[in-house]
């Protein structure tokens, strides 16, 4: 694992960030988010969010408070402790691609299969340059 010694870049201007902030606040509070989990809907209702059927409208400040509860750094623990990965801070974690639905074999593009998923996991685990497989290395269909 590498330590990031590069300067942090502010990719978006303050004006762009303000526009994004207004946008996400409007989406979550006025449009809402559809949930397919009755359990999640009950939890959010109990937390004081507005529930209309499967749609939940959020208090944007509540979302920010919930995000603030997440740790800024944590460790992913592997079965073999030498493969533990530190997330956050100045740690740079390298992982494989996440979730492509297709696989390419030469000139042929096809739906990914579970066998492809297994093979990509094995391949990812064999690379010393990757700290983490990354999760869903392809979407088996």
C-alpha cells in the first residue's frame, strides 16, 4: 500500500460545489428516493424522515449528520493479517474494476458469467499491485 504524498486538488470551483449542494439537497428533500426494503423504510420513518409509500424524502441536514458519523479512516481486515488494508487518511488503496456487465474476449463482447467473476477474482488476487479485489469485478448475468 502506498502513502499519498501528492497535493490535494480542488477539481470543482466553489460555485460548482454550491450548485451541486443545492441540487442534491433538492433531490433528497423534494423528489425523494425510492426504497424496495420495507425494513429500510421503517428505519428511516423512525428516524423522522418523510415516508410516502416506497418514497422517502430526507431532511438534508439529517443526511449530513449521518455522514459525519462515519469514520474518516478504518481498516479492512483480511483473513491473513498481512493483507489488511487501511482506508482513508493518506492511504492509497488500489483495486480492480467494479461492476462491468460485459466481458470482452478478443473482438467478442458478451454478458459476464459467474465463471468470469471467479476468474477475475483469482486474477485480481494474483497481482501484488492490487490491495483489494474491489468487490464485484464483473456483473454475472
